[in-house]
């Protein structure tokens, strides 16, 4: 296939360590020819790695898209509340776009981006990486084969580890609705995309329940200060102690996520200083968070299928699980372990499928996503895009409806 040239907006974790690394390792498929990133240190560091001249590095995406069209494709890897501007600018200039999830933090912005791509006849690929894992592709193959008979119930769960919940949704940049999309999209839009893909039919109604139950001031231990560095009396026993979690790794490991969010300088001294003044050093019970720490939704689909999805931020280990029951059999799966178990009614035998993969890179999903995007752009195969803007819009609208149901306390017709 021909190599695809692309411009990149955003040099954060995804921009640098997913898209930047892919371009470095697979230069025959993807070359990044220009970069926009407001933080000079991050911009220059990634620019050096990619061999970009100063004239191809921009502090503002508006400058990038104001000049000549430098490539046929654009990768948008900004924070989710900053997707709309650069995505519309890229599509307006005729770029095929790979857009980080979620599409945007509001339904109207999501629709505007999808409509811009369709009006221009352009690829809009949403980064739903789990579609490209061997695990979920095998689950989809089994369900589509009909061997479970009529699908009746589908149950999916996302177990978010307590450290991930506190890092991103209590202390971090997704901690309240003013800063990011609701958690059912900011964290779970992968799962909603999978839910609709695996169901294979249209959703009709949704109801959702969820709340912020634990990470609240009234649950703070007696005497707990605003910051973990201010002499907390229960520091040794607290599972959320910022000093132990963020200062534990050595300088090399701290170059990666989540520690790099604390300080671009990975040294322990720099991290310690950042914890004394920055958001990641705060007590988890004294933050400005309003994100539910657990939420469940129930979806009624066409043809009698009912599905449930739960996200909860109190897990010991990160994983996703799935259970599908049909008229002739049942499927159970655990993503982290890479295990799928099949049973058939009337038989004591079980079939076990082992698809264990490396957890980093979303179990192979990151590379699968980029392999697919570069392939469809190189061939101009706009009709072959998986989790396209139009397809992803359906799962996003389901997420927004679920959030309305949670807030308003009622069933929402889709």
C-alpha cells in the first residue's frame, strides 16, 4: 500500500505515544508531516522524534490549517472538549480524519462533525480501538454465526481500577462535567460502541442509574488535609495516597502514563514539587469532582434483546467482562485474561478460547486501528471504514440519552 501522510493535532499521551510511535515504527504506512500542540516542551520533543522542521510545528491548530494543505489526512488527538474546532477545520480543508474518542462533548457538536465528513465525502474514523482487538472480533464472529441462537440478554461491565478512577475522574482532567463529556462517554464510549456493534440491531429505550457515592468530603478520614503532602494521619493505610502512587516509580517508568500527567520532568523531585501544588496531589475526598463513581444502564433493543452495561471505579484490577445468553447457548468472556468460554444448552461440555494479548496498546487495538485507517485512506475506501462517524454517532447518542436518564430519573425513548 502507499504511505499515508498526515498532520497531527495534539502531542499528549495519545498523540505522542500512540500515533507518534506508530509513525516511527511503521514509516512505510504513516508519516506525520506537521504537528500542532500549544505546550512548547511537548511539541518540540515530539517534533524532534519525528524529524519535523520548525516550520512544520505550530502552537495553534488554527495556524496549521490556515496555510497550505500539507497532507491528505489529519489525526486529532486533543482533549475531548477540544475536538470540535480542529476536526471541523481539518474536514473543511479536505482531510480524511482519525478522531480520538469521544467525538465531542455535546450531541450537536457530534452531529456537526459527522455531517461535515459526509458532505465532503471524507473518511471520519473514530478511535474505537477495542473493535480491532482479537478478543472482541472473536466475540462478534461467534454472535454473528448464530451458534447461540436467538440473542436474548447481553451484559457488559467495565471495571475501572481505583487508581485509574482517582487519577482521571477524581483528581484529573476528566473530573467534572464542565471539563469533559460525561463518564459514560469520556470513559465508556468504547463499550457503547461495542454494545451496539455486538447487538447488531437498533436500540429503542434506555434507562440509567448512577451517582458519586464515595469520593466525597463526608467520606474523608478524620483529620485528612486538602493535600496528601500536608501530613495526613492515615497516609500509610490510605489506598489513594498520592505520594506513594506518584513517587513510587523510578524516573524511567515515570515517563509513561499516568505519571507523566503529573510532571513533564519525570524526576522524583519534580514530581514531588508538582504534587505539592498541582491537582494530582489533592486528597481524593477534597476535590472538585462530580463524576459518578458507578453507573448502570439498561437498553431495550429491537427483536427482544435486552442489554445491561455497568461501569464502576472501585476495582482492584482493570478489566472488561461480557456475558451473552441466547436461546441455544451462552458466551462468557474476560478481556484482561483473553478468555472466552462457550456453553451450549443440553451439553455439559464447554469450549474455551484463549486470546490473551499484551495489555499495553489496548490489547493490539491501537495498531489495528492505525493499520485500518492508513489502509482505507491509501485506497480511498471510504465505504469500508469501521466505527465511522455515522456508526459512532449512534453509540454517542445512546450515551447522551443514558446521561439524561440518569440525571432526570426517567426512561428515554431513542
